[in-house]
C-alpha cells in the first residue's frame, strides 16, 4: 500500500486559480456579485490538506428570496423570453466556448475543492460537462410541438385545428452535491437554458468554487442578468429555502435519498415539479463465463472511481463461486497498488474523501462490518497525516443483512459475495431500496440480455462500468429517484406542454 504522505500536494497552482480564490467571496444575484444579506461567510477547504481554500458568501433564506425574484424577473424579460431560438443556441455556445477556454482552471478548482484526481477533472468531468451543455444547446432550435389529428366526437360537424407547443417551466432551483459539482449542474443547466428557464443554483457547501467561476463565464458570454443566480450556503438554510419557495416552479435535486424525501415534502407547498437523482448501492455481477481479466479491472474501477463517492458505484460485487477467489485476488492486488494522494498530483489515482464527516462515516461502516464478522482483505483504515484519505478496501464474508451490504457507504469500500445460481444472484442484486445502476460481466450475449432485463436499475452496464454519455438517460428505479437526466426526455422536465385548440 502506498502511503498518502509519499505523494505530496504540489505547491504550484495556475495563476488564474489563485486569482479566482481571492475573489470567490460573493454570490451572483440578478447580474450583481453581492455579499450575503447577513454578511456571513463560510470556509471551503481543500480535502487533501484540510487547509482553507477560500471564504464564500453564506446565503440563506433572504438571499434565496432575492435570487428567486431576480430569476423571475429574468424569466419574464423579453430579452430572454422572446430570444430567437438561433440566438439562444448561439449564446449558449458562446458560454460553452468560454468554458473550453478556461478548462484547466475549472479542472484545477474542481480538484482542489472536492479532492478528485486532476486527470479525472480535466479528462472526464469537464469534457462531460461541456458535452452535456453542447447537446442541450441544440434543443434551443428544436423544441417542436405537434399538429394533432383532432376530431371531437360530440361536435362532428365542426373542424378544429389543434397543436401543442412546449414552454419553459419557469424558475428552476438546482441543488447540487459535492461529488461531481460541475457535471451534475450541467445536467440541469443544459436543458434549463435551452428551454428558456432561469435558475437559482445552490452548490454543495463543500464545493461552491467551480460553480461560482462558471457563473462568471456565463456573465462574460452575455447571458442576461438573472438567468443564472448562484447562492452558496448550507442545505438546511439555503437549500431548504429553494425547495420551499412558492415562486420556484421546479426543483432539480441530486443528493442523498434522505434529503430527497425532505425535498418532496417541501415541494408540496406549491406542487413544484421535481426531478430527483438520489443514492445507489449497485450490484456488479461476474458470471461464470466472464472474461476474468476484464472483470477484475472493471470491478476495481467500478468501486474506486471518484474515491467511491459516486452514486452509481459498483459497491456490491457478486462473483460466481467457481471463480470467486481468482477475481477477488485480482481486485485486492489492484487495490493494494492504487496510489492514494492529493488530487492535484498527477501521480495520484485516488484522492481524499470530501470531509472529516464523510471519512468518519466510512470508518464507522467498515468498523461496523468488521465487528459483525466481515473479513477485510485489503485497506480498512484511514491514512495517517493530513487530509481525509481512506484506503481502497475489500470486504468478504459479508451477509445480506449487514449494514455494509445494505446501505450506501459512499466511499472506496467493496463488499464481495460468491453466488451459485443466476436466480439467486438476481434476487440478491435486487434486494435493495435503491435501483440506480448495475453491472454484468459475461461472454454470453443472450445471458447478458436476460439478466439485464431482470435487474431493477436505471442503467445496466455489460462488460463495462461507469460509461456515461449525454445521449443515455440516467436515473433510478425505486428510492434512487424520480425522472431521468440526460437524453432527449430530460428536456420535457423543463417544459410545460400547452395544447391549443382553434375552431376553424
Ligand atoms: P446531500 O447531503 O443530500 O446533499 C445534496 C445537496 O442538498 C447539497 O447541496 C446539500 O447542501 C443540500 N441539502 C442538504 N440538506 C438539504 C435540505 N434539507 N433541503 C435542501 N437541500 C439540502 O448529499 P451529499 O452528501 O452532498 O451527496 C451524496 C449523495 O448524493 C449520495 O447519496 C449519492 O448517492 C447522491 N448522488 C446521487 C447522484 C445521482 O445522480 N443519482 C449523483 C451524485 C450523488 P449541503 O452541501 O450544505 O449539505
Ligand atoms: Mg471543498
């Protein structure tokens, strides 16, 4: 096992990053960079060191009220509302071009604030963010309605001309978690901007920086004032104020299932539209006939990507008993060779967890599993020294009712279980409150289809894992959420359908 302290955090940072950190203390409301109404600020820290990165304005209910009013004004402003579709598309593309021009700075901010390896920020998060905005920009000019073959049965003598059109849903509150700050925002911002909505964004308290920088770029691109407002702050104050607000038309939330349920309650006040992307506990099934080397590499990546802080992590591994030892040995070997260190150092393959609370949570789960009789083959502890590092961990001898198997740990902890029959493993795989994603490793195409059809999950990967593309709808069954982000259908969540009927 490499020691985190062996890989240091480089002291060099981009000049652009340094300069942004100096001016990150304001929030964007109605085109103005302002202090919070209370004047309060909070610290955002670098999880690789525990050191403060910047002080950020701490928004609460009053700031949310101001931001919602600004978003409402912008929504009704003809400059945005009646913008020619081609102009809207052009404007969003100008915004995207600025993101591309500043990709290194945005990647560095993402890694500094949330810990992930710089290569992941620069070559996964940012390109996917850009692709997402690009894909949806094109919908600005393609929001079509239908002409309906109308015939009213009780007025057969009359003729009607009926059609549908899509209109923007209005002011959208966006509440974002800390694990993929820009990417998860882009999944909401893309369809919102393309359809002519306006928004109030609350980034996670741990990772406000890249969102604030993105908002500067939106302003530079020329998005009208108030189209994008950013209110950093805490979930219980700023987040809850968005979910409760009577003048927010839709809330797009990504986060835990527990908070998702509180958003549902809060949204009932004005029946605001909701999309919810929540937790997961994905089963990853290695069948008897799998390509073993590919399955070992894939299962390793499925759990340790983004330090395991990823909703669709392949955290429950089920391996056919005949190959169990061989597969587990391979994963343990990979885990023990994983270089854990500060994300800014290109040598690091896995970064720190987001904060002390998350580190404590992972420690508690693993210690709990150990005391219930699970065996830890590799890892199982935090790393000494600065920062919130946890070792890549593999647990065996687990039982289906253990908390480590049932609950989302959101850290680099794999539980692995052997299985004998496909029927049994499908039952175990589906024995969860979640249903976000699942994996299957097999060389048998028809078996892959059969098993995929029986897994209750929004995304099923076969002989791959964590393959994401904006064209592919993403979201969960059961308590993993409501609705899908990405893909064509996401646009529907940002529009209302109006049907118009004209007597001819
Ligand atoms: P979280 O605690 O639910 O927080 C998510 C966001 O909600 C943060 O901005 C948070 O603010 C805010 N929030 C907290 N309490 C709130 C409240 N009462 N009302 C309104 N907003 C509130 O989740 P997290 O710990 O940041 O992220 C991890 C979770 O997100 C995991 O369960 C993971 O599976 C899930 N996730 C799901 C997806 C998906 O696509 N399905 C993707 C990524 C993550 P603070 O930052 O101040 O707490
Ligand atoms: Mg941070």
